[in-house]
C-alpha cells in the first residue's frame, strides 16, 4: 500500500529575473522509508527541487511558484521553514557553512534549544550517538576533520527527529573512507529508524551500493523514477546526463555480462557464475628508473602543525622524509586531516615547516 511522505504536484518555479523556469511541471511521489538518489546534470533542478521539501523554496528563495508540495500532510506553501524543519532535515553540500556554534554539543543542541523542547539534552545526546560522535561532544567545531564536521551537520538535523533527511552531494567534500561512513550512517538511520533518505548525487558507485530508487532530473523535471537496479541498467542514458556507470557495471559489460551488480561482491559472484576467474589485487611494480631520475622536490625530517585555541601546536605532519623525482606522477591520498593539503602547501612554499627542510630543484 502506498504511503507517500512527499508528494509534488504540477510544480513549477522560476527564480527572480530568470528567463525560464528552473522547475517545470514536476510530479513526483517519494514513499515513506525509501532511500532515494536524485541525479542529473548541473542545472537540472535537483537542488531547487529538494529545497521545496523544507520550504526554503519559496519562503526563503522567492520566485514564481505554482503547484503544490505536500510533506507528511503539510502543504509547504501554507507552512514555514521553521515548522517544516521538524519534518525535513537538510544537510547542504557546503555543510561547513551551516555550523554556527563553537562546540559540537552546542551545534547539535542548537535546534532543540531554540524550538524550546524540554528534552533538548536527551535529543542532543541521542543524535550524537546516532552518528558516532559522542566522544567529540566537547571539541571545537573548527578542530574537526571534514568527515567529522559532516557528521556534526547530520547530527544537528537529527536532533529535531525529522521524518526525512535530504543530503546534498554528501561525498563531494569528503575522502572515500569518510564518504562511505556517511552513507553507512544514512543507511542505518533509514533501516533502523525508518527515516526517508534523499541524496543528491553524481557518484554512481554510491547510488548502486546504497539507494533503493533513483530519480533522473533533466531540464527542470523528472525523466523517470525507478528502482535502483532498473535505473542502473540504463547506464547509457545516465551517462548522457553526466552520471557515468559504476565501475563494476562497466567492467561486467566489457566481458559480456549484461546484469547489473550493486557492488564488488555481486560483481565477483556474477563473474564466477560466468566461469571467469576472480583474481586478487595486482602487484605493484616499482619504476625501474626511479633511482636514476633527478629529485625535484624533497622533504627532510619535516614536522609542521597548527596552533589550537588552547595555544598548543597540534602536529599535522611529523618527521616526514619524501623525495619526488622528475617524471613522477604522484597521488597524495589519505583521510580528512591526514596532512595532504598541508604537504602540498609546504612543497609550494606557501607555508614554512616548523622544523626540517623542504627543497625544490635543490634549493631550500
């Protein structure tokens, strides 16, 4: 039996001064408890559509609004952003900008306190534990890594106990480990609490692994709303809208398997069924000429860090020795806060290490 949590009927919207509608005659139903990925090219209307769910469009971003958006029985036009925020929590792509309080606990409790909920302390602790940051409650927000800050933003909307959570491009600013952690948290909230999850996403790997249905947007309107398995089978159509097929789907297609795998384990099983061997990781082969190539950038015993609010220097890079050779193609990888950007700034001379030496083409 259908149980819609969001119903969009004949919705059109145009921003002030715009030559054409951003949303055009949108009709869409999102079922309670679904995990939906909304995809499409830049300018297709994904974010604007989602901002109608919590009333930011048209109550904050005004314009020509026609049609109706009903959220858990509330007409968004007749409601307010404040009231709709109890029902729809929204984590923005630039999530750092929605953190407004100094400490993690203050940030997560900000909504419940300002709405006057008597159980604000309980709601705060519940939200902290739900996203696994109870141990960070007394940390300053600016001390956090990107992944930790994203979880704070998620906890801050969870503290209002919404029925729906919208997350705009959840992996855009995060490293792969933090990105998967965000999706695992969203999946747990969806399965264990029945919260409807809506993500705006470009990365097909995450769509394949986590979403249950997919909405493809183009030119301000949904092209289709399909179960994830069927949506991923339309890889050509997705690619036309800037959504490349997941690597596992592409790899299976290259060996003649047309079925859609939601992840690596499913792909491996399909390969075995087809009688193909699934091998382990390929061995890394070092460059044979690495020893002879000229060193163009070098770090010797480099240590660098930043002064915290308490006045203590918190090291980011410790006793680093690194040599980069002419002709190298190097990727710096690691979690948020691992020191990747700091190292690049040191190599470029934008920052000076607290100890040790950095050489470029032999010059200190």
